[in-house]
C-alpha cells in the first residue's frame, strides 16, 4: 500500500515535467492494494473478535499485527530509499568522472 501511494505521488510530480510519462500504477492496481489492506485487517479483527481468547490475549495479537504492519512499511521504505540512493550516487559518480 505504501509503495503504491509513493509511486503515485512521484508519478504526479514527474508528469508535471513530462506529460507523456506513463504512470507505474493503474487506478485498478491502486484500488486493489487499498482493498487488500482493508479486507486483510477486517478479516483479522473479525476473527480476533470472535476468538474465545481473554482480553489480554486479544490485546497482544492487536499489538503484534500493528508491529508487523509498521515493520513491513519500514523495511519497504528503507529498501526503496537505499535503491534510490544507489542511483543518485551512481549519477554523481559518473558526473565526477566526466568532469575530472
């Protein structure tokens, strides 16, 4: 989900400079990502609500799903930022080699 939002934001910025730029995600893919996230959380919380666990166990599972969600977004962001940094560093290196 976070990747889709970030791609869409970047594509809008690029489109301002280059109107022929092709969007990476279609609106159907974006909708599918949002629906998948909402359905996944809904299924988890419905199942947890109906589970015969004590309240403290349910709280533990809620904390775990939130931690997993945050970690997944964090790993995805760090991985993507590292890839972008490599591209930027390679571009700077090629400019430096060209000038020097």
